[in-house]
């Protein structure tokens, strides 16, 4: 192995990374039917499989075989810059001019290939990351039957996960390498080149002709959300989209804030992306922290929120204004109104209203990732009638847990 210490950063990363094992590598050699039988095993993307197989051949000193595998990867993805860089490194390695490879890479190209190294690292880490096999029951969500899918983005691992709704239980479908903003994540301002963190919902696919850089499709999310707006976050045009026709994939941090997948992957999940209203949770919690959650605590959160919503509805129907207002934070906003304005209006409405009938249906809720806070976004159908008015609306509430107590910090229609 020592003779390989002189090769380029990219190939040395394949060699020295302990983020894969021969035991795991043996999985990719099984046929598809065998792979489906492996418990808790995600069917890996062909791209990651071939990258890991390349690493396997290099570690065994089989450079010719490694070149064959990389050529296969390039045949599949002709515009995959990372594969071309590894292929070039292997050709130089094969020439046995290790000092030249090392010098050229370190001195002349280190800045240029930094992003490719990071992409390679993220792809290999994902191959070995056991946490992704177990996150489905650890995501804080309650789904109604009209929600077919859920998308979960872990920005720290450059990974997007797709799940189906199987009678209220998340069922893993697939996961994909993604790119996010040039300046990372945690968007607050227009033009800051960051990807937002939070819970959003897919809007209709953009049907107007777009520049080639957006790939085969672009799907907006509803940024800024209500939480973003009450925190004065600005910006727009955050999309999930593909790559230019000349590029297979982009580095982990390379967009203006959008979430970018390869065109192949966009095509594979188009049926999900075309489901307008599909929730998209963009999280910076990290898969290991999510996996460390206890299922019993997730269930407890679900029960607490459902109990709170029911208590809120009962206090409203019984016209108990003090108990009703007690469900809100003293800085809560109601649509665009501040606390003092809307509470005064509510007190007047309570006095004048008679024969209240309130029905709540199709409650769903989703964790809303915010650093150092526990926040839940709830949505439901509300049917209301009184002597004053009769209406039906889709309502959303943001519930914040402070000192073990849940309270509403925002409420409004959708």
C-alpha cells in the first residue's frame, strides 16, 4: 500500500478512506434479487457502486481493473467530471510517475479539485452510512392519506431521501446525491447563495422554457415559508432542479441556493416531484443525530401535538377566551397581525359569536428544523360555523416547545 501514498488527492482519498469495507463492497457484487434480500439495505445507486468498486480495485493494486471500472462509469455518465479526474489520475499512476502525479495535483490543481474531492467523500460516506437505513421512524411527522410522499434532505451529507406514505408510516423509496448553495445552508437574505433550512412544500413544475443550467426540470418550493417571513428572511426562487446537459453532477456546494440533482435522478423521481404539495424537509441536524432519537419520544411528540390541537379547538368552541389565548405564545402572529391586534379582535368576535360549530379534519404535521429549538408545523382542514359566518379553510400552525410547554407562535390560512 505504501507505493500509493504518492498518488493524487482524489485516488488517495479512495485508498485511505475508512468509510467503506470489503464486507460492504461484497454487497455490490450480488445480483439485484440477492440485494433485495439484505435486511435494512438500501439499493445503492450505480454511480456509488462503481466508485466503491474502483476503490476496491485500487486497494488490491489492480490498476488495470480500476481503469476498466472507471471507464464503465464514464460510459454510463459521460459528463461526470469526478470520474474523468479519477481516470486521469489512474493513467498517471499506471505510468509509475508517482512524484509527478503528486506534484502536479498538489501544486497546480488542488484548488480546482477541492470540490471534486468533497463530492467523492460525500458519496463514499453515504455508501457506508448505516444511519440512513433507520431514519424513517425517527422523522417527526404525521401524514394524512392525501399525502403520498415525503422528501427529506440532509444537507450535511449532501443527500436527499424519498419516502412513500404507507398508511401513515414512512417507507423508504430511494436516496440521491445532491448539491446545495455555494455558501452552504441557513438562508436568511436574498442573494446570500445559501439553501434554506425548514419545512416546505412542492409547487407546480415550471413549464416555461428555462436555461440549460436547470437541467430537465425545475420544481419550486414555497420559500419563504411563514416561519421565514416572521423572522424577516428574504429571497425567492428556491427550486429542486437538474444539471446542465454538459454536466452529470455538481459539487456539494455549488448552487445559488437551490437543491440540485443529476438529470437521471430528477427523471427517476419526477412522479414524486410532480405531486404538488409534497412536503420537503430540509434539515441540518445530521443523520447521526436523527438516528439517535428514540421512537418512543417521537410518538410522545405526536400525542402531545394532537392533544394540544384538540384542547385548542375545544376552548374555542366553548368560547373560553382566556384558555384559548393561553395556547398561544405572547408574541404569536395571526396571519400578518401582531399579538395585541389579533387577540383584541378575537375577544370581540368571541363575545358576538353564538352557536359555534368547529370541525377539524386531516391533521398532518412535520418537524420544522431550527437550531436549538423544537418546532412543529401542523396543517389541517377547518370547518367553522356560527351566527356570524360559515367557512371552510386549510389552516396551519407553528408550535414551539419552550420549557416542556408547546405554544403556537404562528397561525394562518394556506
